[in-house]
C-alpha cells in the first residue's frame, strides 16, 4: 500500500520551475532517498510534502488522505531539516518535549515518551544538557529524537548527516536506518551523496533539474543507470562517446570500434564502464583490448587509479588493487599497457 503519493507536483518561483511535475508513490514503512545535485529541487519537494511551502500544482496524499492544503501541524510528520537548529535555551529533554506540549499531551505521557525517544538515540543520560554543551553528532541525534517523539506517520529528513564527520555520519546513518525499520516509519531522506543514498534507502529517486531522472532499488541505479547523467552521478567515471555501428558494435569517438551489447539501440550513445571493470594487462584473448599508456597513477590506499591514454586520444581510468590489498606492483607513468574488458562489463547510455 502506498503511504505517500505525490501526484504531478509542481513548484514555480515566478515562472521558473524548481520542481517540475514529480509523481511518486512511497510504500508504508519504505525509506526513499531523494538524490541529486545541488539545486535540483530536493529540499523544495520535501518542504512541499511537509506543508512548509504550498504547491503550485498537483496533489499530495498521505494514507489516502489529501493533505495538499493542510498546514504542517495537521500532517503528523516528523522533520529533521538541513541545519535545523535546536532551541538553544531549552535542555535536550525540553527540546524533545516541545512537540508533545504543542499537541497538549499530558505531563506524565510527555515524560514517558521523551524518555523513550532519547533512549532510542542513546542520549537519555544527557537529557538536562543545553544544545551548546553537545557535540554536532549529539545535536543531530536530539533533532532525530524530536522528530520521532510525536510518532509521525512520515519522517522527512533533509541532509540530516551533512554536518558530521565521516565516522559519525556512518554511525548516525546506521542508527537512522535501525530506528526507521524498527518503527516501520515511512521516510523520505534527502541527500546529494550517492553512497549515502545507496546504503540507506529501499528506493533511490535520482532528481535532475526539478524532475525525476531515474528511480529504482539501489543496485538498479548503480548497475543499470539509464542515462548519461545517471551514470555520471552514480560514479561511472568512464563515459566514452560514440555511435552505434552494428548489431553488437560501437564506434568510439577517435575511431576504435568495440564489441558491446547494443540491444536495439542506434545513433549517438556513450559507453559507460566503471574503472574496476577495466583490466590492465589481462587475458590477451579478451573481446575488447585497447593499447594505451599510463598517464597518471593515483594512489588511494587500497586501490590505485591509472589514467591511461590510447594512441587515438581516448582517456580511460582503470582501477587495480594496490599492494596493500594484495594487488600487483604499481605501474610507472609512461608504461605501455593493454586495457581489456568484456562486452557486458559496461552499458550504453543515450547521450
Ligand atoms: N524561495 C525561492 N525563490 C526562488 N527560487 C528558489 C527558492 N527556493 C529555491 N529556489 C530554487 O529552486 C531550485 C531548487 O532548490 P532546492 O533548495 O530545492 O534544491 P536542493 O536540491 O535542495 O539543493 P541543495 O542540494 O543545494 O540543498 C534552485 O534552483 C533554487 O535556486
Ligand atoms: Mg537542499
């Protein structure tokens, strides 16, 4: 059953669309990540769902009820917004209690529910502290407790991990996922970080310029990006432009022809292949082999990225395990190499 349904929602500022006709169904208990580059309309979409800004067109349904014109406090949603500040003069406990007081919950119930919410984010022992006496990560957790304490039907989180360092971000991400699954709360999680989206979401919705570019399960987007934009955003660094040249052939710009599954496509495309799928000096019998020379070698700890160039001027990045991960000795710059790959190691995407 769909808990949240967006029907062709549009937000225009003056005549310019920030969100341009988005339709989406989110299942009960599902975590959807809205992913996309800065300015693509993620926050605007979330704020319309929350009722903080009116839609220009379209409808929003929650649990079958039309909430399009209801104010935020009538939608029973929990919010954790980008840099959403806590009340500085209130203790942690008072911050979390605030939403319940607004809802006229009895004092005894407030005390009980605040305790549960703070336990959930492992902060019960800091209930009397002021926000300024907490670390950034602890403040984010208070904000999460405050969003959860009202037992929302829907949880809206806008880059809730953006102010945290890498380790805390990872811990908080697991925490949010754990709590969200435990309580079965339908959640919309905004991020511009593809790795974060892939690791936390049931469904990833990739946005571009106010529209949905592609949506699907994390592995779907990662392994089968459907456009040049999606491939690039999902971290496919090799996107080689060219033209379909036969039932299983693709002619790269520069002249080299490679064997790839064409699947009925025609015309200009790009061949998208991840650096991990390019083999350096592998089996000589591979279906596709290009001669090249190492231009730049970048050491990244467990892997080394080799930027190589073919005589026709094609630049590719190939990734190999470094000696630290049991890989072969590093290759020097200027070294001639053979780069090979199987036809199905990459995909064609429309230009
Ligand atoms: N109040 C406003 N008036 C005019 N334009 C606005 C307003 N708010 C947002 N926009 C525009 O709408 C577009 C989408 O903005 P939005 O904040 O939704 O992007 P975002 O995807 O959340 O980006 P970021 O990752 O940087 O937070 C942007 O081009 C932005 O400049
Ligand atoms: Mg934003």
